[in-house]
């Protein structure tokens, strides 16, 4: 094991600490703390954990956070009604509808809901106008995970300019905005995906490799140039013994966790990559905490902009 | 010379021919032809040529096109006033403010003007919400040059899916939207620029190479994998003898043109690339006519959407 571990939790704590004086100043000026409204529909267990973390983190940093839960049987109109109420609310600066919505609402539901959120309160950075601002290098509210990764690289002293960055995955939430942010920081950027030929060979050109595909341990040693920085955006639950055996050597702590509890969380990057990478984000404790810290920063930014546009 | 020449003029003609029945149907339903309003500020000679071509092409295809010219001394308020008048006009479906605006208007003027154009009439695809839709793979009005290049590749029978596309240049108008459109068509996409290390080496990985940098003959043989498809977005006027000597062999038709007239138009791709590329767009007669054809398509699309949203 040679890779330097990039501690996302520590960076997230530093970012939140930097926000505190701004939050205090806002609260003094506005006569109220920044307000974040969260809408959670249905009872997906992972979503419940994510939302709980966001509420805790928001309150801890000094925001007013409230949660509106809707049952899995809620209609699209119910969800849109909540969004419109938060759009109209003067004391809510940020609005977050936890993804995914229940499948019963249909494929288009999420897009319709995100399109309904007031772009000035769109702290996830999902609305088209905020995405357009990101492309045009004038983002105010931008996708949290890619923004957090840039912060992590900067604070770890890892240069971006002139480096070759390879992003595996092309989602609207991570892959595409990540590529654009790296490009704006003067990286040469390659975006790969399931249709890429010789994916390991392309990935192995990277000085900075970002894995955002949602497949446990997909990025093996063959994908990584020795010394490269590897950012693992994945968060996959492994609960079958064959996968656990492929990923974790007998006697390792995570193999032990799997054998004790029957499941273990793992990123998109195979643990063996720690032996070749120069720097690596752990899972958990890497990108995840940064995403929440950036959500806090976006919410404060939205609040400040609403107070003094 | 081995490269197949990709005839942009012929493809542009085919696209315009396909638009005609839709234009006739629109005109019959709406009781008026699709309307395009063009604003030209100042007296830049190249802009005057571009605008003249757009007017001619629009009228030829059956649009109502009108031009509002403003003197180079016009204020930003004058320009915005024209844009607002066109936004409010019921018979204008598309609005185009010719770029660049006179430098005297300041660096921010263009952005302010483009932000003022009603996104539903933004036939250049420059407004942030239209850029966001492009990223989210639901563009209605998208940047004309990249859209035209996709049409050219498709109609030439050149596959995109699974190919490695390298885009040199990262402008909002060409480089970034080109990369996104190629990505959406399942290419592996690399974006290079002035800070890229070993630019020829990276470019030479491309199956599809798009040059959009604005430097005469910058892409030489060393940038091109034998057999690659090379798309030349550049349009540069060469008027010094040293550059002409670097680009054109003695006795070649373009060298003769230069010697006769003292200047010649050349793309970003060096003529010697025709000896290694598999397919190549000429300059002029490659990408340029496609850009105008896509402007026509965008204008019709905007008109149709306004009639039946």
C-alpha cells in the first residue's frame, strides 16, 4: 500500500469551518439563518440515510433545515406542490428534492420536479440554467460532487493545470460537470463510458482519474498509471461472497467486516489500486463528505445572493 | 492527396431541401413564413459577409429575414432595445445578434446581449438555459457549428459511436458543445487546448479530430493518425508571405491565389494533412455552409415550437 489517502472528511470539516463566519454574518444581516428545505418522497433506506446526514450537517453548521416527507404513494402534483411552496417561501434559500423519486412516479418525474425548482434556490445545481452557467464558466450553484472534488485536489496541493484527467462515467450529476470543471482548470480532459474501446488503456493515460460508474471495484490496477491521483466517486454495497472475495484479500479488515455483517461498502475502485496510485480517496470518507460540504456552500451562496443579488 | 473530401456545401443543400416542406407547412398554418431578425452592430467587414450570407440563405429557403443595422457608435442600451423589440415581436421566431460586437461596448456586452435574447428565439443556442438543455441531452436550439458537424459525419456514413474523438479548442460556441454532442453519440471524447501537453501526440489518438482554434494551418501531419477523419472549423485569412510559404507548396493553386491577390483563406488544418487523413473537410466549403444550414433549422424549429409549444 503506497497511495497517499486523501481525507475527504478533514477537507469537508475545513470547508464547513470556513463557512461559519459567513453564515454568522448572513444571520446577523438577515435576522434569520440560511434556510434549506428538503423534500423526501417514499422510504428508500439509502435516501433516508443521505437526508439524515444532510439535515445533521446543515443544522450543525448553523442553517435552519426542515424536512417534508411524502409517502411513496404521493402523486407528482403532491411533489410539485411542495416544491412550489418552498419556491414561494421567503425563509427558504435552498431546495433539495432527494433523488431517486419512487419509480411509480414515472421516468420523467425527476426532470419535471428539478425543472420546477427556482434556479436561485437550486442548491443541487441540476436546473438547466445553472448547468448552462457552469458550461459558460460563471456557475453560482454547481453540482456538489464535482465541485467538492476540485476543492479536494486544490487543498491536497495536487495540480490540475496541464494534467491529463480521465473521467469514467458521463452522468449529468457527476461525469459531465466534472469534465467541464477540470477543463476550466486547464486539464486536458477525456470522458470515457461503457462504449469506450480499451477502457483500461485510456484510463491508464490519466494523471487524474475520476471513477463515477457505480460498479463495485471496477477500476483495477490495469486502469491506473503508477503515481496517478485516483478519485473514487462510487458507493456500492457488496453483499455477495464472490464479489467480496474478488475485492478483499483474506484477513483484510473489510473482508472481516463482510464475513461478520454480510455486506460492506465499496467504491468503484478496486482496493489493489492503492498499491499503484500516488493518491487515492477512500470509500467511505473520501468524496461523500465533500458532496455534503458543497451542498452547504451552495445553500449559503444561494442565501447570500437572495439577500444581496 | 488521399483524403476523401467531405463536401459541406452539398450536405448543407440537402439539409435545406429537407426543411422546405416543413417551412411550407408552417407558412400555411401560421399564415406567415418563419421570421428571423438579425442585428448587426458596426462595420466589421467579415461580419458583413457572414450576415449577408445568412440573409441570402434564409430568404432563399423561404423565411422572412430582416436586418437591423446599428452604427459602431451604438450604446449597449441601443442594442438591448433592438433585442427587446425582437423578443416582443410576434412575427420574429429567431433572433441573431452578429458576433463580435464592437470592442467599445466592453467585454461584458456580448454576454449581456445574448442573455437578453428570449431563449425560445435563441437560434444561435448561446443562452444558458439552451446550453443546459444541450448538456442534459434535450437540446431544442443548439450551437449551429457542432450540430452541423454531427450532420456531416452522419450523412457521410462515418461512425461516431465507440470512436475516439479529440476536440482541439474549448470555446463555448464550438469546442465545448462539440465535445458534448460527440459524447452523447457514444464517442470517447478528449478536449485539448493551449495548455495540453504533447498536443500532437494526444491528437494523433483521434479517429475523429476536430480543430477549432483559429490558427492557420496549426494542425500538421504529426497531429493526425493515418486514416482519421479531420474536421476543420477554422477560417483564417493568411496575408503574409512566410505563412503562405509554410502552408502551400510552390505551384499549388492556393499559393498561386496568394501570389495573385496577396491573401488566401485557410483553415486550422495544414494542407499536408490531406495526405494522411482518411476524410477531411475543405476550407472553404466544409463546415461553414453547415453552420448556416443549422441556423436555418434552428429558426424553423423555433417557429414550429412557438406555433405549437
